[in-house]
C-alpha cells in the first residue's frame, strides 16, 4: 500500500497545522470581554425549559437566584414541558415568594414546533426583556453571567453564547468535562476567525429585536438543534454573533449518566453538523478519522514516524486544553488529558455504528425521526 505514507503525511500536516492555529490564537489573539457598565443595565428575561428535571431544577434556580444582576432588571420564566415527575411542584414552591419568577405550564404544540423550541416559543411570547437569556434546567450559571454576556453585545451583535463545562468527579463526568472544554475552546477560536459555528442552547442570549426579526421559534423550521436554527436565522437577517470563552460566562452542566444518553446527544448534534461551515465539517471528519488512520500508519509505516506524530498531537491538545481551562477559570485539566485522547480514539467508532441504527433521535423522552430531525 504505497499510498499510505502520502496519506498519512497529508493528514498529519493538516491536523497538526490546525492544532497549531488553535493554540496560537488562544495564546496571542485572545480578547476578553468587559462586563457591561452598571449605567447601561438593561431589562433581561431568563428562559428555562424544564421537562422531568426534578434532580436538577432547584440547583439551576438557586444559581439564577445568586446572580449579581439587580432583581428589578430581571425576570425569570420557567416552562414546565408536561413533566411527569415533581418538577412543577418543586418550582412552584421555590418561586412562591419571588414575584419576578414565573412558572408556565407549556401547552402541546398546535403547529410544527415541538420539544424545547415549543417551550421557548411560549416563554418568549410572555417575556418582556430587551434581551432573552436562555439556559437549561440542568445548568448552573455563574454569578456574573448576565454582565459578562451583555458586555459582548456591541454594535450589530444579535446573539451571544457563553461556554459550558461539565461538573462531577466520576470517570464518565471527567471525560465529558474535558470534551466540552475542547469543543468550547474550538468554537470560540473559530468564531473569532469570522467562521460562524452555532449558539450553545444551554448558555446563550439574544436581543429581543433580533429574536423578533427571525420570527421567533414558532415561525422557524423545526429542528432538534433549535439553537442552531435560531443562530442561522439571525445570521440570515444580518445580525452578528459572539462565542465567549471566559469565567464570567462559563456555565456548569450536570453530567449525563449513561452511554446511551451521550450517544443520543451526539447523534442530535451530528444531525445539525452538516449545516456548519464546510471548513469545520472537514476538520470534524478529520478528527473522526484519527484513530483508524493511526492504526493504519502503525501497520504500514515505521513506528517512530507514528510515535512522533502522536506525541506532537498529544502535546498540542494538552497545551490548548490547559489554555481553555485557564480562560474558563475552572482549574487545570491535565489529569484528564488521557481521557480526552482515549475518548477520541474509540467514541467516534461507537458513534458511527450507533448512527447507522434506525433509532431516530431521542430527546427529553421524545423520539424524532426522518424529516422531524432537521429541516430540508
């Protein structure tokens, strides 16, 4: 197989170059966002979609309660999406003495909008903030979340995303933690290079005028990646965007507990991945090919070549992830770097096999298939 050396050399060159670009830009081109001045505080509405979240919803609401932003400029809208557990009762008890908190029982959709998009559409219709802040029931936002994200709304910026990091000490949680760190760092760098990626649906904000300009979720095509759909609609209307990477806007997510949940989450993400910029899709494909090409190279090439490539990539990954963790303010992730590497070797193969199964996309206890997953 005489083509293997050339294939490997080409792959290694592109992959290493991309990692060097990521590391260079986070080291030398990083520009932190300043907090919004108190004199420029705006009315904001926080929208939280909740469906069977009895384990997480109070942690989420307590974090919102600890926000540094003045209560008179803030209202919170929680949409109970037909929960069958104690989510509704827990929220009702928590907000009973908080007049700026509102619990809405979400009505089943009468049109094409479903799931989380339906919840957010109904909440947005009632919210009156100049900015709509969106998070999930399994997320805990940081104390200066609002000021940090508002500070990024300059000029024609219509939509801003913060970063997310998974918490927990289990092996499974730590694997998700470092995987999210790398992904958020990459999204930040790429978006700062004027390559739009997406908004992160568990940690984002949108100007009310931008939201209205898109027509709102009720007028957008349904997608299981509703954050991407809204992001694309905002871009199509000429609005700008930011993907932040700093401690003030980094939210904390509860870990998924089962492999199946991870597979379903990534299957949902993949369904929207092909709508990303072509350059990013190509790189994501290169990442998925890493382990198969590494094995092929070990079989047909001198081991010293392959080892040199692996060590180079390993150190570039480690250096980049440490910089991301520093910007997020979450401490060192060095002890998890091998988890990141092993996850990158085997998980894409498992996910590829899972993707071939005719199971549809399961999301919050509901299953979507065929054209229900993404608009044409």
